């Protein structure tokens, strides 16, 4: 899990400081690998630590958090891309 968070962080920092599209793509790729690993490892850790009788509740909470992020992310990103200049979009990576 720590390695996944490191990949995600390195990708975010690389994307934030990118000066050309290739560097941005590489940074986003690292961020995607880290994000995918975080999703899977969160479920693996919950399966390992949470007892079977309350595991469904935990998976529901974890899925709710991902659903909110998945639904609100494109809306926020689209409005930022529509109303904010490209130069200031790199600030998104610092959030």
C-alpha cells in the first residue's frame, strides 16, 4: 500500500511540474498505476482485517466513497477546464 501511495504521489508531483505534454502523460500514468493499486489493496486489506459478518458494511462504505469521487470528479474537472486557464490547472495536482 505504501508503494502504491508513493506511485500516486510521484505521478501527481510529476504532473504538477510538467512543462510539456509527454511529461504530463508520464506523470498521469504513474498516478493511474498508483490509483489502481490503492483501489485493489484497499479491498484486500479490508478483507483481511474486517470480520465476515460486518464486511458488507465496510465494502459499502468504501464503495460509497469511490462512487462519490467518480461522480463528482468529472463534473469538477470539466467545470475547471471550462472556466480556468490551462496555466493554473497544474494547481489541481497539488490538492
